[in-house]
């Protein structure tokens, strides 16, 4: 589903756990919630799993243990996701997923996934918050520069390139 002009014009979105950020979808910049909570149905299934540590014990070290094709967790914006069921269906193949397995892949995820993936797919794989997560300086600066460029109206993204004009400079965000 392509974003519509009304969504493009929006400068705010409902704040959901962590505020809002700019994300792109089909060449359109959208201000969206940083985190979309999973459904109650998903949370019920999650609570029934016996193979998971208690939510308070979800740490970077615990996530790091899950870095194999048949047991793959990732961290996006401080949230842990068990993406094991999706590994074989991933359009980019299993290798990029395994390369990021057990790690914070916030920036890499943002570079390759449209806004709709955060809303429509990630919530299905949510495990919990990572209690000792610290946003990297790189991600902080990226969010700050995107916010500044959008406020000036100088942020542009093209469908065929990962190069983003953020007003002061052009940089490849890979």
C-alpha cells in the first residue's frame, strides 16, 4: 500500500513508546511512531513461550546468543525481535539477516526497510525491550540530522538510491 499525500503532509503522528521518527516508504517521507506495539494476541502467545527469559532479563548479551539461521534475534531501536520464522522468506536472503543476528541493527534496518515494515511486520516478532540498550551515537546523529533536514524541507530520498541529501552534505547512510 503506497503512502498517500495526506500522510506525507503530516508533521506529527501519535506518540507510541519512544516518540516519532522520520521513515521513508516508496520515496515519501513519513513521521511515524518509533515503535508499534504488538497485538494482544501476539503478547498472549509470547507469554506462553517457555524458552524466553523474563522480560526484565532481556539484555544485549542474551540477544547476542541468538545469531544463527535457526535461532535469530535482532535489536531495532532498543526492542528485541525473534525473526527466526522469517529468515527463509526474507527477500534479501538469509545471509544479511544472519550477519545482523544478535546485534543492534537499527541503522541497517532503516536503510533497507520501508516504514510499513515497522508497522506491519516487526510487531509480529517482538520479544521485549532490551534493558541495557544504549542508542549508538551514529543513530542519534542520524535521527537528529533527519529531523533537522525535514524541518528545513531539505531532506530528499529517491527510490533508486540510498544517497540522501540532508541539506549540508550528501552522505551514503549504509
